[in-house]
C-alpha cells in the first residue's frame, strides 16, 4: 500500500511490517541507521513529538556488554505519534519534516 512506511522510505527500518485489520497503533516505531537522538532532536525542533524508546533501566545502562541488543535498540529506535487523534494534515506535515531530516 501507500502507507506512511512506504511513503517515507522507512520500510526496511520497521519492526512490524503489517498490522491486523482494525489495529490503531499509538506510536510508529522505526529503526534509524545511526543515532535516533539526532533525528528526534531535529523533529522535536520542528514541532513533532518524536521520541527515543525504550528508556533503559540503570542496571541495563551500566552493563552494555551484557545487554547489547537493548543498547542497540535504545540508541536507534525512534517512535512517532500515529494514533487516531493525529489528523491526516498532521501526518502529511510529519512526513515532509521526516523526509527533510532523514
């Protein structure tokens, strides 16, 4: 389809490629190739409430060698709002800003 993931060219960065009928996700997760923090910062400056996820517990932060995948995802996973209260106009704006930032 012509969903957000295809239009942004994020298909390869998605964690979930399909949703069941009737599903309305709250956030749109995507993996970025390097630091999600720089993209999140740039998008927030443009008025988009993007965020990094997950926030790691102190025990995991202190042991990157024991939890390498947790660190990998925490550094590269960005979430975008996509819930039912986000209008089509807001999604279009978000898409334009993401294309500029990426």
